[in-house]
């Protein structure tokens, strides 16, 4: 949905006659002064942006340290901003990006460089506070719930005793795993057991729950969040090697659980790991998600033109209407804050979600937006952005 | 595609006014005399069959042993066939199912029970001989190739040094892994390296190829077939525990390769495991696959009515036309035979496919056939089949 928001930004900028560039690979590109000239891009090109998965300008995992920790970084950044004549920065991302956005708001105060900064939410993890949801999440949840519905039909047709596990992303938050619950239409439908990061993993309890499930339904579909932790707060699994990254890479929890269940019960256990598929699957997105990601981008630019700064675009359902509204949220309230699945959204057994969660989720999944297909496959355009010559 | 073929069979039976039942869970259900009364099902119900993933009558992994190994099994089966008045059996599946079909053709000779038997090909592994392709394969390949195209856009946007692995099914055959190659439109596009079961896995060679790829493209997308073996013919990975099954369950090869690459090169490596998703993803099928699966079912029934037996419906492109034709293939030629990816379909480097393979594959992926959606998710009907009272 980064691309959809970018499309919204470009659209609003064209409409307002404002000059626009994009930092290649976000903060990393800004540092190096690698700016893409969006003014030079014809309309038919940027209008295809929202049909693309991924992040067409490139993503960054670099973090902007506080001024006192690395003043040279700040001066370097100011030189680029100043040199390219940039007065406003829009940042699209999760809580890491909002922390960068917050720090950028200090530019005027620290360096005498007046910079307007607006955050645009986007994270499939859905763990940003102060927004009803983060663009990206509804589409990932839709893909996962559709996949669970399909896996359930597959596994149930294989006869009794089959167990299927699907591992979801989401880091410390269970939103994506919980999202799979939308697959169920009737009591007893898959997914049967959710392993959420918010609920400590107790193998014996899981085994009991699985036994009950197999007795009742003959088969079981389990969803395992990558961030599941045991009673001591230890992750069930991490990837073996992740050098030089501020983030520990998760993954492997479902395989860990599957091996345990297979050994304890002598069962056929299958494991699917959606990994990046769940955020890249442009072929199966929520039309609502796409529309609001675009709207968030447009809003961010409009707010910047109105002189706002230091805020993130928060999405919330408009009262008494079928539509949505955008509310300015202080970046200070969002940066570094992590919204886990609230207790009221988790079922009493710890392996399910509450009806309240489903009421929250279902409206977010609405509508399809197929990409164009050619030769039997989604036909994603190959977009080229010229470098801005500002130096 | 089992459901699509079943729909074709039902359609042809209705058309011919022939009575039809289905064995619940295939051979296992036939043994137990669990037969479903398809004559009692209204048209609006069976016409929805092809919109369903999985196998709506249930699958079986049971094998029919040779007569001399288990005569009582054969007598039991004859009692059910005789009791229910069944003169024709249509079997839908891969080489295991065709072996069962072949053995069933001996019924007349062994037990004095005249039985007509027709095989209908269906396996995402595409490893049946004597048919241009097996229904199920094109759709699974389409899903995988679309996924690779999406993963590639995701991983390339993350910046240099990223490696993404996708594990595919296919047992000993590399058709599914090779199918991912359709994702590439231009030289250098993902997938960059395919690890096929037909090519022995040599870690050092892979490392060299990966280095070259990262130098050239900055990132790499690898496809790892679950059935990859080393120089000694040993599988890279199997699932730890698979009791009581004639089939060793594979899976885990990609994670094995990923750990090796991460350790050797200190890279960020992501692993997605499509597992059953690749055969259950009804939301993204090949329309050609669906149409020919239905046609294979219709043909099987028509052939049976013409008195044919002991054959499988082989699919082949009609010469000089845009269409397909069905050719009867002796079950004896198909049963237990396994069609691996031929050498002419494998690229000279061992990590790619040849242009000939892409010429083979691309026509198979054509056309989309979306299932109905409701409330943001694919709306798969819940079909009920009444039990046949024959005892």
C-alpha cells in the first residue's frame, strides 16, 4: 500500500501544482542525496502505481539517531534537504518510520531549518497506535484469511487426522494471525486454533486444544504468529543469522510447533509459511485498503500545504456514515508505540478472537481490486523514475 | 481440479441419463461402502463444483494391493461394487491412482466381475506420463509464478543483499519449481536460481551462482523444490514424523538452504513455504486448466459409455489447431511411471529452465477464473452429498 499512498501524494501534488521528489530507498537515499524527480513522470505512469506490489521507490531499514548521538548525520541530511529545496517530508511506514518522522520535526529547532513533516501510516503488522487501522493490514489479512479458507477445504478433504499450520508475520502483535479468523463462517470452521504473540505459548494446553479439535472436526487448521513467545517471554523461533539489522528477523515458529505436535501425537502435519507473500500479494487486496491508502497520501500532502507538521494521518470510521475520516495525530504519540491486540479482541480460550474483533476486521476486507493480467499472470508495470539533478 | 473433473463427469452422466455415485474418500470409502448419491443432487449444486478448492468427495491415500497380496480386500471391494450395481469406475489422480485403476481392470479376469475402468489425470506434480500435462499443474504453476513475481517486487524494494527463497512441492519432479520461471519477462528477472530435484544439489556451486546473482542484481529470488537431493541422492529435508503413510512427507529444503546461505554470506534470507497453498489457491487458477479438467471428466464418462476400459484420458494439443484433444492411454503405460523434468527443459547451468520449457508452460497458464467473492473473501459453497442407500 506504500505505492497506493504514493499515488495519492502525487495526485494531490499535481492538483496543487506543487513540485515533488521521492527519496530512493527512503532515509538511506535521502542521506546519499538520491532523489527521484516525480515531476518528470507522465500521468499514465504514476496512475499505475497502485497496481504494483512492493515499494516502487525502495524501502529503508535505516534509523535516524537522535541529534546528540550523530550530529553529522543530521547535518548531512540538512545539506540534502537544503540543496534540493525540500520544505516538506512525507514518511510512509510503521512505528520505526514515525520515530524518524518525529526526529525530523526537530530540524527547525536544532538546525534552524524549517521542515514540515507528516507521517502516513502503512504496516501490515497493524501495530501503529492512534489509527483505526494501518493501510497494508487489511490486504494482508484478506490474503491470509482467503488462504486459510482454501487450506481448510484442502486439508478437510484429505481425511481425518490431518493438521495444517500457517505461519503469519506481525512481529510482536497478533493482528495478522487474528485476521485469519475471518475465514470462518460457521462455528467449527477453520482456523481452529490461533497462536497469538499476546498469549504465552504453553505446549500442553495446545495439545489439549488440538485433541479436542481433532475429536470434533477430524482435522485442524492452526495459525501460528511468527512472534509467539513462551511463558518466559522467549520467542519460539528466530532466523539464525541477521547481521547489521536493528530488527531481529523472526520466522520458524510454525515448524517448531509442528514438530512438537507431530512427535506428541504421531500426526501428519503440514506447514505453510506465508512470509513476504502476505504483504506482496497485490493480486488479492482489499479495495477499501487501497482506497484509504490513496486517501491518506492525498491528505498528507494537503495538510502539509495547509502548514501542518509533526502529525500522522490517522484513519477512523466517520460517525454515523459509511465513510472514513482522517484525523491528525501527534507523531510524539505514535513514534515507538506498539499497539498489540487488546485483550478484548482475544477469545477466552486464548486460541481465538472475540466477536468484537471480527466486527472490527470484517469491514476492512471489503472489495476486490484485481491487477491487470497478461499471459496468465498479473502484469505489473515496470516503472522508471528519473533521478533529480539537484547537486 | 478434481472438483472440476467431477463436474465434467456429472454433467456428462446427466446428459446421457446415466446413474452416478461417488466414493467418499476414494478407495477408502469404496471399501467401506460409503457411496454418495450424485443423482439426488440438484443441478445448481453440482454446477458450483468447479469453484471449490480441495476435493469435495474427499481424497484417499490408500493403495489397492495386488490380488495375491490381499485377496480379501478384492472380495470386499467386489461386494460393494456388485451390491451397489457399479459397472464403471472412474479414478481421478496421479500415478498412485492410476496404479489402483490398473489393478481394478483385473477384476473381470480375477473375480469374474466385469468392470470398466477409466483414469482421469490430476496432479499438481505433473509427473504423469503420456499426457501433455496433468490438470492441477497449470493452476499451481500459475499461483507460484504469480507469487514469485510479487515476491520479487517486494524483495527488490528492500535494497541490496536480500535473498528470498520459495519452497515448492512436486516430490521427485521439478515441474512446479520450474513453473516459477514463467514469472520472468526479461533477462535478469526473478526467479534467479531454481533448485530442481533433477539436478544434484552442490552447495558450493549454489554459493557461486548466488554471488554472481547478487553482484548483477543486488538481490536474489531462489526457488527450492521440496524434493532437492544431494550428490548421494539423499533428500535435503523430510518432515520428521510421518507414520503409517506409504509416502514420505517432504518439506524443509528451503529452510535448510537458507540457513546455509545465511551462515556462509551473512545475508538477510527470507523463506516462504507455499505448501498446500499452491494446490488449494482456487482464487488464482488457470482457466485453461479448469476447462480441460472438466473436459477430461466428460470424456472419461463418454468413453466408459462407449465400452472403453483400462485407459487414462491423455491430454494433448490438437495439431494445427488452437484446441486440445483427448487420447486414450493404456493404464499399464501410466501406472507407477514417473515423468521427471526432461533434460531438454533444464538450462545448461542447472539453475534455470530452457526456452523449450517456457514454450511448453506459457500456454497452460492462460486465462483467469475468479471464484465468487462475498464479504471480501472467496465464497466457496458448502456442498452436501446425500449417502447412497444401497445396502
